[in-house]
C-alpha cells in the first residue's frame, strides 16, 4: 500500500470527476486497476487507471453512485490530501504483439471508458474505434482525447449522440469485421449481451477481453 498526494480534482459532470495524483514510483500496464481510499478509512474500491502508462501522474475517473460509500467520499478529497493506492491489479491489457498489427473495437458503458482512455493515451497510433454507451451526452467524458472519427457516442436517454440507443443495438445494426480484437468494459448486462452479439456475428471468443465493474 502506498500513499499518493492528490494534485487535482477535475469535475466532469455533477456526479463524475477525475482524481489526479502524484505517480511516485508506481508502475502499471495500461488497462489495469488500483484500489483506492482515504488513509483514515478501511474502505477501498477498485478503480481502473485513466491515465497513460507513460504519464508522470496517476488518474482515475469516478462516478458517484447513489448511496455509494467510497465514490461519494472520494469526491470530497482536496488537493494536498493523501490517498492509499494498492495494486496494480487485473489482466485487462493489450497484447504487445497485436498493438501495431490489429484493428481494435473498444466497447464501454459509463466510466468503463477509463481503461480505454488509458489504452489510447498510451498507444495513440493504434487502429481503433471506441463505442461508448451512456444515458446523456454530458457523459461523453473528455471525448476529444480520441482521434478524429474514432469515438462513437451511443446515448440511450436522449437523441444527442452519434447513435440513439444502447451500444448493443449499435452492434446489431453495424456488424464488425471478424478479425477485430474486442475489449468490453462496464456493467455486466452490457458485457453479457454484447458478448453474445459478437459471438453470433462470428467474432471468435479468444480475442474478446472483458472487465466487469458491477
Ligand atoms: C475492476 C473494477 C474496476 C472499476 N473501475 C471503476 C472506475 O474506473 N470508475 C468507477 O466509477 N467505478 C469503477 N468500479 C466500480 C467501483 O469499484 C465501485 O463499485 C463504485 O465506485 C461504487 O462504490 P461505492 O463505495 O460508492 O458504492 P457501494 O457502497 O459499494 O455500493 C452501493 C450500491 O451501488 C451499486 N454499484 C456499484 N458500482 C456501481 C456503478 N458503477 N453504477 C451503479 N451502481 C453501482 C452496488 O452494487 C451497490 O448496490 C470498478 C469496479 C471494478 C470491479
């Protein structure tokens, strides 16, 4: 367990924020997650790392959950506070040998975009498309981080995105080439449903990588 100093808290919406911390000697593989909490409390939760493997800071993207314990507490952290970080954990990572050769489809719901952001910031030259499912346009967190035409926003709660509906509906209407490597991150309902759709479309299951948040 290490203590990391908070250097910025960036509010993206009324419920979503980014905590930027000093990186110190911490190293990780893009796509991995940490556990985070206040030193004064035993409560910890998992958060994917949002920043690049190569940055000299560490960032996480957090959405406050209704009645949630840690996501609400962390919102109150201030520049200069210290947070306990453990990790890195997880195997939601890119295959080094595929990064320059393959075409990737990154499918995320809500803050599930966090490890995808880290992938893209770490390897900006990759051939990728991001499919991001949210309710409202305002949840298109820092979409300017993705290359021109590489980010498709699916909004289910209003007709303001590139596609009106869920990412799973988009996938049904827009089948992908069978040699695409897919990464899915976010809530389990989307992941199970998208997995079935991709399987039916002939994407072999080997190249499908998943990270379930809740
Ligand atoms: C590997 C991994 C990576 C994760 N990465 C991120 C991340 O990058 N950003 C992020 O915001 N969260 C992430 N999460 C979710 C995070 O760990 C917490 O579960 C979330 O912040 C809620 O914690 P809490 O203490 O506020 O709520 P709790 O007090 O633990 O839970 C309150 C209620 O909210 C439900 N709940 C939990 N998470 C969500 C959610 N995301 N949306 C709606 N309801 C939920 C719980 O099932 C419970 O019923 C990740 C989870 C895992 C397993």
